């Protein structure tokens, strides 16, 4: 339940920042300051590895609101879904530790957009998360990128996706929804 309150608070703060500072550029880095709470910890008294993925959602909400993407999504009846993500840990976060979630759009391919999230303590990277997400219609179906960029504006300075990110996306992909995907451990 605490993530609902954190999400609402993050979105409210993002809207206030847009009013105060204006929108972020599509490829700008957004930053959200958070604290490791008791509900974030596992039995070893450091942040649970799954909680990192939940907390970077807050960074994505901040980025969506502050770039104006969330408004365009609502106007078009779209929503974003994560299709894959990977996290690399470097150091552990402990109780009451303050940290920043930095989030940035790092590129796109013909089906998805890619984001990078970084967990930082005093500028030192503790973890990095790469996310592949798609925009889908509430009525069903993926939003083609030409339609997406027409509504959102295509960022001219969008960097090329690193080769390793493309390789990761290809290697981690599952078959499409309508194709069987049996669990075969061979």
C-alpha cells in the first residue's frame, strides 16, 4: 500500500515542478529523492532486490509527468507497459538511507522505447536498471511509433541504443501473446 502513496506523492511533486520549472526535454534526466523505508527491506536488512524495480516506477512516473508524455497518453487513451527489464546491483541500500532515482529515455526501436534508471547515493551509482516498454491502446494493440511521435514529438537528440541493449532485448524476448510459450526446461 505504501507504494500507492509514494506514487501519488511523486506525481504531485512532478506536477508542481512542471508548474515551477516547465517541462523537461524528452531526453532529459529526471531525479526523484527517496528514502529506504522499513517496508523496503528484506530479512537481511537491506533493500529487497524486487523493491528496486518497484521504486524505479516512481522515477518513470516523474519522467512521464515532467516531459508531458503522461498528458499525451491520457489524451490518446494509451498506457505504457514494461515488456522487460534488467537490474545490475553494485551496493546495498540500508534502512533510512536517502537515495536518488535518475531516469532517462535512452532510445527506441521499431516496437519499444528504452529507459535507464540509476539508483544513486551522493552521486555514487548503487544500481542500474534498463527497461524496455511499449505504448498500447486501452482498446487493444500497440501504438506504432509514427503515431506515438506525432503525438509526443520525436526528440531530435535521441541517442542510438547501445548494441548490448539491443542484444539484451532480443535475447530476453518471449514469443508474442498469441504464440504458445510452453515451459520446456531442456
